[in-house]
């Protein structure tokens, strides 16, 4: 096996902060720090730069034993993804080509759609975002409702301290299921788009990343796994806030707020719990970490 592949498999996560497609991209981390500063200042009704810097670089927080598990699983799952999942299941691009060729071979040429690139980009960007978000919700719901799957998913919920790296605290089996989900959804949507629009196929990107996903990461997604309370107020009816995801991790609230970005799925499933009305004392009593 090429040395480059082994190098990517073992050390790839070290480059995550430089990858705009990752939630822990440095730009998204900076935006999270700024939003955290704003949220803390508003609640305290004053801006204390020294206290905030001290809290941000608290070694007891970042070097907690829980973080060691997060980092270990990040490297393990990336290793398995590069050397096992992609070689066996294929890449997202390969899935896209398979779907596109299948449609062309079985349905022939697509109907001619003379649409401006702006309309095509909008249709694709909205479709892929909604499809990915809905599929994440459905799999996440299954993880909480199906006992065998919960045994794997509870690894993610075992973190007593939430940091942005808790995102990677995932059992390898769960990681494989989410990879398969993403592969299937991306292949179906993108393959269909290529068949329909051909050379006119377009998408809204920032730094080569889907616009909607990038904006989601910039809008405080890293605070979902943190102890900084950031709500979206009445917008929580439509979008899942970082504070709502913290309730999802709390022992007191359990299996609520399963959505990633859109809150509509939780409302339809009856699993939505707003965060903006929770008092400070109730928030301070929240505990994390299923055993």
C-alpha cells in the first residue's frame, strides 16, 4: 500500500483545522470563539476579556480525560475510513458517477431543462442540504429508539465534558453507518443532478464547500459541543441551536433535539425541546455523560 495512503490514514486528522469542509476548520473555530464571547458578555452584561481568555485556554477543560477519548476515536475512525470504508464502499464521487450512469443507461437522455445556472445551483444546494439533514435525523432517531444501535451511539453521549472535539467521539460502527448514509444521499442527489443538468450542473460553494453546510458550521456549530449557552430564541422553531444540542446531551432531558440543522424534523417527530426559555439555575444543574 502506498506510503502516502498510510500517512493520510494515520496523520490526516492533524490537517482538519485547515480543511474548510470540516467543522473544526480554523475559520469556524474563530467564529465559534467570537459567538461564545458575545453570548457570555450578554449574559454577564459586561465584557471581561481576561476572564474569557482564561476560560478559553483552560487546560483542565481541554486536557480533561474525556477529551483523550474524543481524540483517540477521531484518529481511529479516520484510519478506518481511509483504509477500510472508502476502499470497500467507494468515494462520494464514485457513488455520484454510478447513479448518473445508471439513470443514463436505464432512462436515456434527461428531458431538456433550459434553466439559468442560478436556478440550477439553488435547486441542487437546497435539495442536498435538506436530504442530508433529514437522513441524519432519521439515522439519529434510530440510534436513540433502537436498543442495539443505542449501545453504539451512547459512546457519543458518554462524554462528561463537551468540547468541539466531542463531535468525533463516535463508535466505529456508528461512524460506518453515517458514512454509508452520506454516501447514499450524496450519490443519489448529485448523480441525479448530473443526469438532469449535465454540463450546466452547478452548486453554491464557499472555499469548495457547500454553502449551506459551511454557513451552518460558521454559525456556531462548534458550540453545540461546549458549555457556552447560545440559543436562537424563537428561531429554534426552525433551526437547532447549540443550546438545544446541549439539552440533547444532558441526562435531565434525554432523547430530545435530534436534528442537526433544521428543527422541523424534531417538531414532526415530537422530540423538540426549546432552550431559550430555560433559566440560568436550571442550566447550571445540567449534567452530561451517560454511563
